């Protein structure tokens, strides 16, 4: 089922204001929808990327700072050809019970590799992209990390992206 | 891909898939390969078919159903 956002009833309409009262400016509210960019070619000819805030990173890379009071505004490139055993999670702000047993429940790298191998997706970008959520300065986040990731995604030649906020 | 409908409504992305699952489990439960694929395919289908910005696809499974499938799957492993 598909529905326009304005036809869906808010589950917790007061929560947003409550959080913003306690942590001013911490929650993002946009007034306009992002303009729709249509896919310009068949999916089987499209280069897809995956962007996640799950704190997934290649083993041995610099761990995310998960205890910084404001946030860690860096990201990691995760080569899309890696196997799950090459990856680890550095984030403590969401339940990782499933992901610690099968990383694909939050970072489905194996499934995306399979879909690309089958030809349903044209190809994957050389890298996927990962950062950590729970950033307490959304304006700084938009001006720095979001722009940095967008540049990296474009640099990898992505034509479509799945975004997955953990 | 979102498990937080209210957050998504405030951020207003052009298209999204709402998965009514536990946080951190957007693609279901461990080792449920078929479900993980189904969720990705739902997102890719929505990527192609969205007519106007703001459309949210509601994935037609509950977390209880997903957990039950996971239990059955793991019992067979």
C-alpha cells in the first residue's frame, strides 16, 4: 500500500515538540518535500549505492566516536564487494541484537551483491557509505556530513541510492 | 527505508518505505534471506513507481509476523 505522507496520521504528534523543548534544535522539520528525481534508465542498467547510519565500517578502520555528546560528523566508505565478515558495527544507539547475528538485517550487503550478480540491478557503486546517527546538531550535520556523503556518492557514480537511517 | 514514520514525515523525503519493525531491524530478522530480498525489492519498486514526492510505501507485514517467520526459519536451520 502506498500513501501520500499528508494522508497518514501522526503516531506521536506531541513527541517532536517535547524533544525540541528539551534539546532545542535537535529534531529536523522540513516544510517542503524534496523534489522527486525520477530514475532515468532501467534498474538493470542503473548503478546503485547504499547509505546507512548504522555505524557499519570495515574492520580495522577508525571507529566512530559513539560517546561524543554532540556527534561524530565523519563517514566511512564500505567497499561494496566486501563480505560480512570484513565488517563491524560501531554504534550503541540502536538495538543490534539482530545485526550482530546477521548484519544483513541492517546493512544488506550480501542481498545487494546477489541482486547485482543476477542483473536485476545494473551494478553497485564501488563503495557504500556509513555514518552514525544520534547527531545532536542537525544544522551542522546538513552543512558538513550530509554534503560530504553526497559528494562521495556522486564521485562513485551512483544513479540511485537506498538510504537507511538506523 | 524507515522504521520511524513520524521522523520520516518531518524530514519529507521524496519517497520512502515504512517498515513497522523494531529499530535496527529494517530488513527483518537474521538469516531470513527471502524477506531481506523482498524488502529491498519493495524499495526498488517504489523507486520506480513513485508518482509524486512524499509517497510512503507501507510494507505489508507486522513485526510480529516477521518475528514468527524468523522463529520458524531458525527452528529449521
